[in-house]
């Protein structure tokens, strides 16, 4: 994967609510707009504009399912100034109006819940943290655990040695709703304090803000989807906390896996 375009893709993901266009991205990257479009298409197979539109609609789908936000507010959060334009784009992508999609997906998820075991969990406000992460666009089908994460990450062998004892972290961008654009962030979690790290170009330092999470202990990473479904159904039926729709984190501390699901 082209490292420069990985940074471009991450910027697109992080600016979904912004009206900044490809011209702004080109300035940030130091390229012309035509160069950005050509290089991005070479790496991802589609133009940056189409890529961001897909991300926006996938974010909208997550918010429709998991949150009580109104459709107009969701449209704004996903970068659409016009409610009608959002509804047309959403219908083209999902074949249903946003309102109908919300109703049908919630019913479908509730039906899938049958047979899913209950997972004990606690709700806590996690403090601000940092993470050193790399992004995978062809993630492994299943992570047995996170202790071997470096074997999947280009450039991990030259990470600063002080990161060796930090707890491994995975951020799943295909949860709590599958994505047509596979992305997995792998790395380590760090305390929120000043750092002076020389990172390889495939890695970035990311701040994780203080936020409420539902925290679930997992025996194995195979339980992640069942745990997500359990918490999703509790939220949409009013039995439990409402998920924010943000990507969940899986952290390994010592030998224990903890799934952390962001909440509203």
C-alpha cells in the first residue's frame, strides 16, 4: 500500500463532516488535485471523492442503527448540507430510505440475537489515551490474540524499543457494521503524556479522547462479533446503553482480551 495515500485515506476518514474537498487534501499532501486523484485511484481502485462518499454513507448507516439521532442531524454529521441530497445518496447505496433502513436493520439485528449468549460488562469513562498505530487494508481474517500483531505490520521491527511493553491494541472499522472498505488499525496503547517518538512512516500517533465505553472481557477474539451483537441489541431495544457507532477497540493486557465499545 502506498504510504502517502494511506495518510490521504486516513484524512478522508477523519474529515467526513467537513466540507473540505480534494483541493484541500492536495494542498496538505503537496500534490496537484490530478496527481492526488491518479495516485489514490492506483492504490484504492476508486477516486478519493467516491471513497469518502462511501465512508460517509457507511457512517450514516451505523448512526441510523445504533443512535437515536434524527435523520437531518445524521446527514449533517456525515457531511451532507442538504437532507434531500443525503436521502437520495443513501437510497442509491442501500436501496432504502434512511428511515426504512433504520427500521429494517434493527428488526434484523434483533432476530440475529436469538441464541447469542449474554456477556457481562461494565460501563466506565476511560481517560484520554494515545496509540501508535498502523493501518491494514487487507486485514487477517481472524486474530488469534494480539500478542503477535507485529507480524502483520510493515515497519514494526523498527519501532522504538520503549513501546515493547505497551498493551497491544486493535481498532475494528468493520464493526459494529460491516464495511465495503476493509480497514484495521493495529498497534499499542499508551498513556496520554508527552512523547518523543521516532516512528517509521507506516505508523502514526493518534490521540484517543476520554469517552464512556462498555467494557467486556473476551475469552477469544472469535467472540467479538457475538459480543458486539449482544451490546447492539441491548442499545437499540432500550435495555442498555446506546452505542455511539464509533469503531470498537480490542486491548490485550497481560493475557486478557478486553473489548471496549464507545457509547453515547
